[in-house]
C-alpha cells in the first residue's frame, strides 16, 4: 500500500509539473508583455516623481530666496526719515510721493539711499543693502531717475549750473 500511494503521488506530481510547464510556455509572451508594461509604468512613475521633486525643490528655493530678500530689507530698513519735504518718484507708470526730511531727500537724489517695494509699501534702504537686493531680485527696487541721453553733453553742462529742486509741486 505504501508503494501504491507513493506511485500515485509521484504520477500526480509529474502530471502537475507537465501541466504547469505547458501553461507557462503558452503564457510566457503574455507575462513578458505584462512585465514590459510594468517596467514601462515604473519608468514613467519614476520620471513623474523626479519632475515633481524638481518642482518642489524650485518652489522651496524660491521661497527661501524671498525669505532672504525680506530679511535683507527688514534688517537694513531705515526709520525716522519722515519730514516735511515731499519726495516724488515713479513706480512703474505711476508717480508716488513720500514725505521725508531734507537729509533723506538729498541722499535719495544722490543714490545713497534707495527705495524698495516692501509689504505693500516702500522701504528706504542704504545703497549697500540695495546691491544685495539687486542681486536677488532687481524688480523690488525702484529705479533711480535716469539722465536724459537725448540732450548733448554741452547742453547738460550748461543746464548743470541751474539747480532744479526735486520737490516741485504741481
């Protein structure tokens, strides 16, 4: 009886092995195709993850740069510049006014002090800090008044002898 059971079990195992090997041969191209699709999907997922990581990294760098810019402006921001003199300046296409004292007005005209857009308003910062801000984001600084290049050097020298106040009120 023991030999009979062993013989039946061996026959059954052999039958299952042949059945599995036949089934695998027929399904092998499908498995290869499925494996290829799985590998392809994994590659696409890896690319997508890499792209998302790059975007997150760029956003973090941008956020860090803005925080650094804010810190530079806030740490160098001037106080106690208010006064009776009205200083007019152009911010893009609009003319804005700022009440400053005479000393601050002279420094603004000379370019020793610069104006920067800050928290919905304006901040006065020294030229050294303005250089740091300019390196990080030049759009924050209000540009200095440009010299008119259409006037010849001879005319510029002639008109330089006449002092023109910056606080003209129209």
